[in-house]
C-alpha cells in the first residue's frame, strides 16, 4: 500500500482546470492536445512536483527543500523547472523527460496525488497514484 489517499473531488477538479508549463514546452491542459512544438519527437514528458504532498499545503521553505531534493533525484534526467497554475495559485514542478514508470516511483516517493503526462500528438492526461 502506497499510503496515498485518493484526492478529493475539489483537488481533482483543480488539477483538470490548471495549466502546466515549463521552459520552452507548450502550455499544457489536461484533456487537451498541446502544440507539438517543443515536445520531444519520441518519449514522454511528465510534469512532476515535490510540493504539498497529498494536496495538503506546506510552508514555502518546506516545499523549496523538497523541490531541491527532487532536482537532485533528477540530476541525470533531462528536466526543466516550470509551474502548475490555477488563478492566483501556483506550484513549482519539473517537466521531466522520462518513462512513466520511473516518474510514478518518484511521485510516490514525494507523496504526490498525480502527475500530468504529455506525449506528442496526444491529449495531456492526468495519472493518479492512489
């Protein structure tokens, strides 16, 4: 058992309504196909954060430390700093070029509810961990 509880309906709705972006990658919305410009020809981009585990707000300093730990874990993997945004709320994330299975292992390590998966020619999708 992962210890991750399913996110509430409000949190799931927030994920679906948020925009996600990083560096030169296109703006991504769950359920919509992003512009392919900036996406790798093959492979997967996973939008992954270490902030606010389980959808529970944590202090900014704590979130910054967790993002630094995640950056260390990604040191051998192509990644770009970005953010997820909904209205005035935003949260840092990394757009990571990696297969889904290892990305999900990292997301579990940082107790995240979900990741956003982006592939060229496909609608972005939300993958829940619970």
